[in-house]
C-alpha cells in the first residue's frame, strides 16, 4: 500500500483530539513530524513522530506529502500558502481562513502547484447530520420549507483562550458557525441572501458568543443558531417539508469518544443513543403519524480516507476548498448584516 506521510502543524486541542487519532487510524497514513512547542506532550501521544518548533523544517522534509494545519485561525492562510508553495498537499482546520480573498488566493495557489487542498469540516460526518441529509435526499419530507440547526452551549464564564480574545477569526461565528454554515451549503447550495444577528451575550465577552443566521433561498429559509447560555438544550435539527417533518435532539458522540481516547472501529464508534433518535412525522390517511428514525453511524474517518484517495488516486478531495470559501463568504456577509441590520445578497 502506498503511504501518505503527514506533517501536523500544531498540537493543541484540535490537533490532539480531532486530527491525530483519526489520521493514525487510516491505513496508509502516518504522522511523521509535528510542529509544536511542547515535545513532551506530543511524545505521549505520537512517540514515533519527530517534533520541531519550525514550520520551515517540516516543509523542507521531502518525505512529507500532506501538511495538516491546526494552528490558531489567523495563521491558517500564511501557513497553508507556505505549505502549498513548498509542494505539499494541505488540509486546513476549519474555519478555512479569515477572508474570502485569502480563500481565493489559496485555491488559485493549489491549482498552480497542482496540489490537493481541503478543509476539515468533520461535522459533515456527524451521525445526526448524515441522518438528516439522507432523509432530505430520500424525498420523504417533500419540498423543504424550513431547516433549523442549533449548536448551543452553556458556558457562562468567559475562558482565557485565543478563540475568545478579540481579533481576526475569533468568536462563535467562525468557530461553531463555520460547521453549521458548511452543513447548510452542503445540503442546499449558495443562498440568495444572508441576514444575521451577532452579539456578545456574556458579561466580559470580547467576541460574539451568540449568533442567529437566516439564509434565504427562493422557497425556503435556513436558520442557524448558537448561544452560550443555553442550559437546557432544544432540538439540534428541525426540518419541515411539504410531506412531513423531522426533529432531532442530542449531539453526535464522536467528539466525546475522541476526548476519552476512543478511535474509529471501536464498539459504538459514531453510534447514537436510542433516546436521541429523531422523530419523523408524516401524513397517513390525513392523520399525522410519528415514528423514530434510527440514527446512522457517524464517520469522521471518512474525511481522511477521502484525502488518502485524493492524494494517491487523484480522486476529488472530501471537502472542496471552494465550498469552504463560500462558508467564509457567508460569515463575512453575516458580520456586515448584523452591523447594518439588513439582509445582504450573496455574491
């Protein structure tokens, strides 16, 4: 089997929990080098990987095929640009970059260098989202009239971490919003216009920690919402169509399993608890009839399986960088919309 040797840039929460375990679970992929200021921590989890404090040293290693960037958001663009120019394939942790102009430049550079470029939108492979997408694609709900997705938290205290410090790419919209927007665009394509309400909900917050987005389509509305003071969570998904509805509670289990050391292939990987199975309601002989829908299995490993196929067999990347650019464009429009309190056309 052909090998893809990986260089990992950053070993914070994202690199340690969401990337390294998944990459190491993929046949044909191997993390050979890590850029980190904490070699002892890396050594605990990746004892066979070399550790360097220098991105340049990683990029000069001719054995590295793929560079995975998990640094703070504002460094995604310069690091990805350097890696592409060094002839490496690149995966960037979400959000892709800070601006759509940066996204366009990376897409252009990847084409010029003939390298693969993708963005780690792992929540396309959440078990709940896979189930929602399957139901929509099946036509059981008919023409979709409205789609609502929440990613709420209860975190009343502001944390001392870069994601909650004022600066480019910080805040809830770039963090969690990029997941919800990507899912919506993956289902329905680009909206006609965007309306948003953003604000700092918690005392002392330096960044937006609440957002409410409406993506407007010709005959449909998409509502994407997140708050930081939600102790009792409501539905994760609510989808309403001309033939029925689907309502789903609970959050995909893979993140929690990864935090506890779980890996793809282990028992119950990506599975949902039965009490969180969604409720499908359809009209039968003029009566509303509800039934539980077994949640499909989640599969974060599908992203890196797709990257392996893209690099070795020249298949399409699992998340197209142009899709990720569209997500960043929605974020830009949402910020402007909230500031100007008006809907803005997507272009």
